[in-house]
């Protein structure tokens, strides 16, 4: 079993337009990885690198949202991409999403599902996602669920 932890501290800028927002963020990242064998966890491999994230949040109409996100990192030499679309219902944008991830080791993962994006509690906004994913390491399909949050200042 491989245990991986990734941390990053990104800063950047968001460009606001009538139709939506483009965000560009960069910063350092660290990856910490250990493999568990018969004798327990092995040594931790630490990698330091840089991370870049680009996002587009487009609102073609008041009721619709389309997003695209790309994240590239050099600590693990990995890439992640996600696209989604949504229609505003019950205080959030609800709709389909798809994502893919790959790294230098040949590991890959893709997922497809549904999301509820931009529902809020005070200054905090959330996205809840769930669906089906496929991992190259196990060559199996399985469920996924994720929660993302951000603060509106």
C-alpha cells in the first residue's frame, strides 16, 4: 500500500469578466510518500517542487455554470484536469463533471459523476461531488466522493 500526502501553498490573481472569471495561481508544493510492506511503513520519500493551477468559471447565463481546471505539479510530475457544467437549483449549480489525473509513475485515474457547486454557509462556499472512478493501479472501478471549500472575502 502506498501512502501519499501532498501540500501546496498557492497565490495568484483572478481576472473578472462579465461572463465569468479566469484564475491563475502558482506556488511551492511538497510530496511525502511511503510504501507499506510486510514489516510496516518504509522510508518516507520527500519531494519539493512548484505547482500551477488555472481555472475558468464561466456563467453563460444567470442559471448556468461551466468550469475547467488544470493543475500541474513538479514534485510528483503530475497533472490533473476537471470540467463541469451545472444548472442553478436549490441554491447551487447541479450537473455533470469529469476529471483525470496522471503522474510520472504511470499511475492514472479518471472519474465521472455529479456535483453541487457554490452552495454556501456564511462566507464559506462548498462543492460536493460524487460518482464513479477508475484507477490504473487496481484496474477497477469504484465510487468517489469529494468536498472542496473556499472562503469569499
